[in-house]
C-alpha cells in the first residue's frame, strides 16, 4: 500500500507538526493563510465531526476533522485541496500530492514555535 509509505515519510520528515494540537474550529484560520499564499480557494470545514484523522472531499472542497487534530493533519488535508486546485483532480498520495505537501509544510513552518 503506497499511501502508507506517504504517511510514514510524512511522520518521519515533519514529526514536530504532529505534536501541535489544533482545535477543529481553528483549522480554517490556517487554511485561509495557506490559500492566500498559494492563490487557491479556501476549503470549507465540514459540520460533521470525524473520530480521528482527516478526510478531504474533492469536488465539494470540504475537509472533515475531529474535535482536536494535529497541525500536521491540517496541512495534509490542505495539500489534498491544493493538489486538486492545481491539477484538476485529487491525486491520492502520488508524486504531485507529495510535491504539494512539501510546499505546504515549508510554508507552514512560520506558524510553529521553535
């Protein structure tokens, strides 16, 4: 399963982002900043609460999150949105997605305390 390798790679490359907890209600604040920087639309936050992790719903541009999530999950799901915006469809953890994920993490570093 190639997508598991992407999760592992992501956790190993940016472990500090998994330690930062964010309330789901604060996620859109970051997505607005990311969207402005990358010049794409802002995804919407689903009204439905997820148990864990996150899910991006392509086409309707909605992200579903649990009550509390990690900054890494907020970045990961926005990278799905960015990939869809840039390439016209959601690519599930492929090369284009990884490229966009790296770009979002690089930009998001400014929002964490070192």
